[in-house]
């Protein structure tokens, strides 16, 4: 629910012109965010439109590539990924 509420909230800020206060209240109602955490997230969406959506698109692409690599390389895939990342 965490990612869904982020993306939904970001869209409503951009396209439905939700106020900052309404968006903060939404995050508090549908997630475990405190007021300060929700306000921080909303401020980020306001100053960096499309950030939550871009993050999700990147996450989905990484999963797709990882699944492809696991099919091609089998169990050795995770060792290659760890070696590349570190």
C-alpha cells in the first residue's frame, strides 16, 4: 500500500491540483506516516513532479532484467549482481 499511496497521491497533486494539506492528510490516512514524514514526502512530490512514478518504472524494469538474468544464468545470477553492485 505504501507505493500505491505514493503514486496515487503524486498524481492527485499534479492532475487534480490537490492542496498540500489534503495530500498530507491522505498519506496519514492510508499509510503509517507521521505528519512530519507525510509532509516531507508531499513536499518532495510538489518540488519534483513525477518522481514517484519514475521510481516505480525503474523498479519494474530492474525486476524484469533480474528475472531475465535468473532464467539465463540460473543460481549464479545473484552472485554476478552482487559482484557488479559492490
